[in-house]
């Protein structure tokens, strides 16, 4: 079963260039992580500091392994100072009955 994760990010508007640079580096790692099937970044058309990272994972186990990596050796320490609010992670599954 695949898993979709959304990570909602709100950046300080004056630091968007830095955010783009850091996120490009981070997502290169994410896209190469075993079980990742792709990541897109959605930018709010009315608020360029509001982004959603839309991630697709091959399985719940692949997603969990990635979250463990990011909580440990792959921790992203340089993104926090750019954020205007705490990130919000939501995990989604497809309901085939609808």
C-alpha cells in the first residue's frame, strides 16, 4: 500500500531564497531515499511563503524509515530558522471504496 505525505511549511517571506536553496538540497536526498516515488512542492498562489511538500512513498515502512532518518543522522538543522510556523506533517492513504 502506498502512502502520501504532505508537509506544510510556512516560511518567513524575507528568507524565501534561502528556503529554496535548502529545500532543493534536502529534496534531492529525499527523492533518492529508498521507497520514495516522488516529491512535488506546491506553492500557494496567494502566499508564496506557504508551501506543501507532496511526497509519495512505496509503503508505510518506507515512509517510517525516512522519518527515522530525518529524526537522526539526516536531521535538517538549517531549515528551522527560516520557518514562520511549525511544520505540519500529514500521512494519507487512498480509500479505494470511494
